[in-house]
C-alpha cells in the first residue's frame, strides 16, 4: 500500500514554490526522501490530508508496538496519541538524520517504555535491557550428550501455508508474540510482520546490528516452539 | 595460507546449528561459519526440518500483518492536529 506516494503526487502540485526549490536544491535524493520532505513540509503547513495519510500508514502498527510494552490496549492508545502530539511538536526539530518512520517509532518506543515503568511495572528492569543471555532457544532435552538431535522435530510439511489464515493459529501466533519480552516482540513485529530492514529496527531501538539479530533470533525461536507444540498436539489427535 | 580443503572445518552440532539460524538467514555469518552451517545442514535431517520450521514461522508472521486494523479515535487525533495547527506561526501557513 503506497498511500503516502499517492498522497504526495497531489501534495507536491500544491506545494509552494519555496518548498519545491528546497527539494530541487538537494542533490541525489531518493524518491522516498523527496516524498518525505514534501510530506514534512505539508505537515508543517498544517495540511490535514498529510497528517491523515501518516495516521493511515502508521497508527495501527504503532498501537501494535506500544502494546508490547504496556499492559492494556487502552494505555497503548494513549501512548500512541501522545506520540502523535510529540511528533507534531517535534517536527521543527526533526533533522532527517533518520527517516520519518524510524524517528516516529523511536519516540513511540521511548514513550511506551517510560509509560510502562510509571504505569505498573509491567516491564521489569531486565526486560528493558536490550537483550539478555537467557539460555538456549531450543529445549536442551531435545539433544543427546553429543548435542545432536535425540529425536528429529516433526516436519510441519506445509501446514503453516494451509493453516495460517485459520483463526486459531492466528491467535496462537499473536499470543506468542505478545508474551515475548518487549524488545524481542518489537523486533519480530517490525522485522517479520511489517517487513522493516535490520538497520531501521536498530535505529528505533538504539541497538547494535548484532543485538538486533539476537533479539530477532530469540523471538523467532520462541514463536517456532509454540507453533511446534501446537502442531504436535494437533498431530496427536 | 593453508588450503581450506586440506583444513577440515570444525563440525557443528545440532545444538549450535539451531542458534545460528537467524544469523544465517540474515547473511551475517562469516564465510567459514556459513560453510560449516551448510555442511551440517546437508548432513542432518533434523536440522533441515528445524530450518524449514523457522522459515515457515517467519512466513506465518508476515501473513499476520496483512490483517488491516481500523484506526480508532481518528476524530480525536484530528482534533489534536487542529489544536496544534493553531500554534503554528502565521507565516508558515501561507
């Protein structure tokens, strides 16, 4: 869905000459960056359509991410609302060092973390550490003394393919992600559900590439384990 | 420099393999580690199944985002936007 792109062709036509000159004067901008400059200029002018396009694009995803840190959906909505205000008031200070998207989500995760701490300590201190070495991601009992599989995992064949639109499996994966430590949940949501790049996620969470990979790996492995239990259970029936 | 063929690569265990899956998929293993990983994969049915399960997990997660979520409280957000707009200096709103 390229909502912003569509929106921009319209916005650019109506952009004042000063903005257009600004855009043309900066060499070698990608299309995305150019669109972003136009979007930010439109927001700074108070263009409602520009704000709406931003909401359409990010709001639901922001609630999803906020929800990883705070205890309820309602609190997540408040955090996101506050983030939008922070974004508007911070627009003048936005320096294009990050993309608009990473800047917004950086504000969001910081707000969600401090809200979680204030709220009810839903997020413990160790959750806020960027990653913890919390042991192997596959139950050590699966391996023999030689550290090779004692029993092979059961093949899923292509059952995810066939199943995934089923409500039960959908709920299972959602729930598996929701019970991960917040940073792991955020990384897997942005990387695997929303298709962000590793670099974007590193910028949002202020973690190194390596830590990002560790968070992603632990998150994926835990979701895999839950799926595996589910398939083993349904197989046994 | 030693000939890599005469110098056998260290053999990975399954337990090590499962912890390297994401690094492998991200393309961040060193060439040597990558060779070890792939050599183990070729030999081990259990790890072939495991890697496939991880890839199916990733695919399943990707499908979740396709569920569209309606934006609740859009009116309230717009109201905030209009409040904010009033604080803009008149010069900017040409």
